[in-house]
C-alpha cells in the first residue's frame, strides 16, 4: 500500500482553505462577534437596570416604613395644616377672581361709554352731512314747495334705510 501525496492538489486545498477561512472571518465571524457584543451590552444594561430598580424599590420600602412610623396624631396635624392652607389659597383665589371681575366690569363699562360717545358723534356728523346734502340739493334745483317737500320725504326715507 503506497500512499502518494500530490503536492499540487495539497497546495490548492490549502489555498482554498485559506480563502474560505478569510471569507468566513470577514462575512460571518466579525458580524457574529458584533451581534454577540450587542447582545452582551443589552444583557448588562438589563442587569444594571434591574439592580437600579431593586435599589429604588428598597428606597420606597424604607420610605414607606418611615411613613408608617408617623403617628396618627401627626397625620391629623398634617391634614389639618393642609386643609387650612387649601382654604386660605381658595379664599385668596376667590378674592383675586372678584378683583379681576370688578376690573373687567369697570373696563367694559368704560368701553361701552366710549363706544356710545363715538356712535353719538358719528350720528351727529351724519345728520349734519345729510342736512347739508339736502340743502345743497334743494338749492341746486329750482323747485316749488310741493317738489321740495317730495325731495325732503325721499331723503328722509333714504335715511331710515
């Protein structure tokens, strides 16, 4: 039994193996390591968050124990003080609301008076302008008393519209 080694095939196989090794290293091994690294980081982050949550839970439980130590009398005192403060704030809010309402009412009345005065002045001006327009129209035309009365009536009808 004679085993012969063909060096050309052996070198070819070694080159093929090296190429396959580098291709797998680049396209499989590195992405796999990156994936594993990200997974490890997520797990570590989860563990850290779990530890932090445990710490927070312990703090809350300790605070609850401290609150349970507070006597019923202290609770009543705290509640009474809170009620007094809330009543005081409610009264203050009502007082401020009343002041604001009064100020708004005064402002609205002043604005209404100003508007009334403006409208009165506007009406007076329109009346004077209309009277001048009527007088001008009557003077431009040579009219008798009947025609003047007719023109005045038409003018008054226009004013009512």
